[in-house]
C-alpha cells in the first residue's frame, strides 16, 4: 500500500526530530561539513549566529591559497616593526606589541582567528608598525567601516604572547602601482606622444568608488587624513578596476618633523592648511576641518589619476605650502580633460576649505 504524501511528510518530520540529516558529499571540505552540521544541530542554542558563520566562511576561504593568485616575489615598502604576509586572498599584518600584551586588545570574539587555520605564504611585505594602543584604535575603527569601497577587516590573530596580527581583505596592488604600471605600458606604445594612465570611463569609475567610500567615512563622523594612491588598494577584474580605501592607522595630528617628512613622501596630498597645523594637536580639532582636508587629498589623487604624475613631487615642501596658502596653485590638468571633471577637481582643491564641497556632492 502506497502511503499518502501527508504520511510521508510526517515520517520525514519524525526522522528529522530524531536527528536524521542529509548525507554530505564525501569530498566536501571538512570544515564546511562541520559548519553545516553545527547549523542544523537539533538544539537551537547550539547553532552559530550569522556573524559566526560569516567569520568561519572567511577563515575557510582564506585557507584555500588557490583562490587568488598572489604576484611572485616580495615587495618591500619600508623598514619597520610590522610586517604583513599574504595568505591567498587576505593580508596579514604581524605587529610587535611594544610593552603590552596582545591579549589586552579587545575585539569581538567572532573576529579572533586561530593562526593554525591559515597556511603561511613565504612572500613578505614590510610596513611601519605600531603599539597596542594604536592597534586597538585602528581595530575599533575598522569594526565600524563596513562598506564595499573600504578594505574590510577579516579578523584578528594572536600569533604569540608578544605578537598579534590584523587580517584584512587582500588586493594585489595599490593605486599608485597600478598608475605606474599603466603609464609604463602606454608610454612604450605612445612613441613620444603624451599619454594618460586611464581613459575617461576608468577615471570616472575610480573617482566614484573613492568618493563613495569617503562619503560613508564622513557620514559616520570619521575622517581618513591620509588619502592618496598608496592608501587605495586596486585590482583589475574582468576589465573593471576595483578600488578600496585602506590604511586607517594614519594619525590625524603629527609633530612638525613627521608632517614635513610625510608631505614629501606623499607628494603633498595633504591640504596646505593641514600642513600648517601647529606641532601641538591640542585644540586643533575645533579650528580645523579634517573633512575638507580629505576632500583636498581626493583632488590631488584625481590629479594623479588624470596625469599619471605625483603632485609637486620635485618641489620643496615650503615652496608648495607658500604657493598654496597664497592661492598660487601651480598644478596643471590635461587640456583635453572633461570640463565637468576639471571643474570638480579645481573645486575640491580650492584654497578655502569651506568652498571645497563634500563627498556627497562629488558623488552626484
């Protein structure tokens, strides 16, 4: 006798209540199997939250080195106490913890990653490190920055009693390196003629992605204060350039010596009003518009996108500050640049901070 559909459903429900579950493929990743089994546990409180699920999926993904091809050879950016190592499609920053214990750093438990779950790659990049206090501040900031145009925090690792690591989205290059690569390729084919790194479509696409990310950052009451091509991660995927804002460990207020050195190294991406800040940061926030400084840095980044050049790279920093603060800006945009883009860029680098506009209007 053939049972009715209702009988079959009742039988199936009893089997599920008794613990029966579908058979998973034998070749399925063991960690995925474990995660699925946790999700269908018969006891509801034993099932993970979606935060836990997302965190574990990211860890599983990061343990698969074949997912993303990492360029061969190491790239040394600068000497320091913090070095980052690549695993597949994530980026690890191993930071010496100065005199404090990494366990003093507080992060949501779902962001803590077991170092054994990641297979180390031998390629290493170096980056200037920071202590526990600065690291905690950066982690707190990154936890708030959930936006597709911002490099995302994947997790946090304590590698030893003295060392810890921030795990971030991995992208193969920054915008500066992408511009340099594009300029080299195009100059070889230009036969002496002037060339640009990106066409109008690519330029607009990159600018919009940066502006959208910065719009979000300003909307939640934060600023970047270090916006430049070096701090914009870039990836070419399927003919489209994807850009994400990174490096939020930049101090808003630094002493005069660091500010002068940073100005030269960054090609003067910071606003002249920022460069003229007093050495002491006390009371500066009330008198200085950090958001307007970000808008100026955006304009300088646009200049690099349009021309393939670093702004003011060959000039003395004092001369640049004098020219900018007196309104004698000497940067020249390409003569064939779209008039609307030219007007927007010139507005964003205006000598008067209050006339630079906001990222909301730039996006429009």
